[in-house]
C-alpha cells in the first residue's frame, strides 16, 4: 500500500459521505483509508460501512478519547509508505494524491503540504486561499502552524513510530508537524488541492482559547514550564497575524 489516509471522525454524519467520495474518486488509487471514530452518537459509523470498499478500514474507540488518540490509532495501524491526513468534513481535489506524491518523489521530499481553500458548511467557497512558505523548518513551526492538516503528506520511514500525547485535545495536528519537523523540513506544493470546511469541528476555537491550547501543547509535548510555554504561545499569536496577512488571501 502506497498511501495511508488518516481520518478521525466524531458525529460527522453530515459530511463524512462527501469526504469519503472525494477520497475514493482520487485519480491515484493505491491507498487505504483509516477512519477512526471517537464514539459518535449519530450514524457516522454506519455511513462509513455503507461504502463497502476494501480500502476503507474503520476503528471505533471504546470511549470518547479525542482526536489525538484517534490519529494515534490510525498511525499505529497504517501500512502505507506515505501518510496523508483529512478530517471527516474536508474535501480533496481528484488529483491531490497523484500530484503530491509525484512532487515528493521527483524532488526527494519526505514532508510536504499544499495550498487549500475555505468552504462553508454547505460546501460553498468563501473566496479565501491559504498557502505557506516554500520551505518550513522546525524553528518556523515553533512560531506558528503554517500548514493545513488536510494538505499534509509525509514519508512514514522518516518517523515510523510517530505518536503524540493523547491528552493534547486541541491543536494535536500541530503537535504532529512539530515532531516531524525535528527530523525533516516541510516543502510546499504551490497548488490548491484541498478544501477546508469552516465549522465547529475538531479544530475550532476562539483566538483567546487558542493561546491556552498552544501553551498546553508546548507544556505536554516538550515539558516546557508555564512561563516559557506562555511566551511561545504569545509569539504564536503574533505570527498568526503575520500568517493571516501574508499567507491567507482573497481570490479575484
């Protein structure tokens, strides 16, 4: 199996069918989808099972444990040479995997991201495109999370046992990029290949709460004390503004 796709879900019945259709319609076919459901109370699991595609593997947590735990389950069970991520409400362009894996193999890259656009709950584009620096080092990731989770792909051999503390309940995808970037830099494929749905899902939260989440992330991931973690979080807030100005733009 060439690519393992990590898809955590929780009460995703409204969007999961559309997400899976965008995955299964990929022009690149050599992949598996690892759906990890975090004890949904709706019919998310039933919808996933209804696809009856052997490439879809579903895991159901025994109790609700959060997105970090779910992503860890998928990473432990992934069989692919490459790992990609998409949450249960986001979408991909049909050539996303094909273009990204070609970009990585042709340029000997182990960690990459792409541009993405924002859509609302009805799938309507809001006109904004988000990009990233052409090359992102660990020191850059410490400033801010420059990449969209739904755009990331990395080569598993770089970090075959990658896991994150499961009690990082928010911004745990950011924790993954921090750990990965300790070993390899991330490179941008400068094409829009994914669509991020802005709603009240896994990654939502007010800007004030985001400061708290980042402080907790730095404390749990690196063992930094309260003061230093707080300083890093405040620096994050500054670079969030920079990112919003420089890397988020309104399309013509």
